[in-house]
C-alpha cells in the first residue's frame, strides 16, 4: 500500500541526518495523538521483548488489549531490533 507520496517521505527521512529537522517534519505530519500512538507502539515492542504479558502492557500504558495485540502481531511480522536498540540507547 505504498504510494509515491509515502515513498517520497521514506526517501526524505532516509536522506535526513538532522534529528531536529526530522522532528519538525513529524510534528507537521502527525497529530499529538498519532505521535503518542507511535511512541506506545515502540514501548509495546520493548515490553513484549522483555517478556511482559499483553495484559500487563495494556494496563501499564493505558491502552486497549487490541492495541497491544496489533503491536505484538507487527513485531512478529517485522524485524524491529534496530529500532529497539536505538530506543534503549536513548533512555
């Protein structure tokens, strides 16, 4: 479901090495809720990898179990190890 416009965003982000510029772009593109949802998805990946149960994650993050289940499915389908390594270094 990748469109040419979406692909141009991916290309732009891949070429950008300025975190401030990336943050400004994502702030322009995403609502506060969308940014929070992305942050929660990353937290879900991290907590699942640490062995936390889906129910505990839902309670800890204040999200529905369906949200955690979608995150678990996405984690199974995609290699997010590099993202998690970056996330853990940033703490």
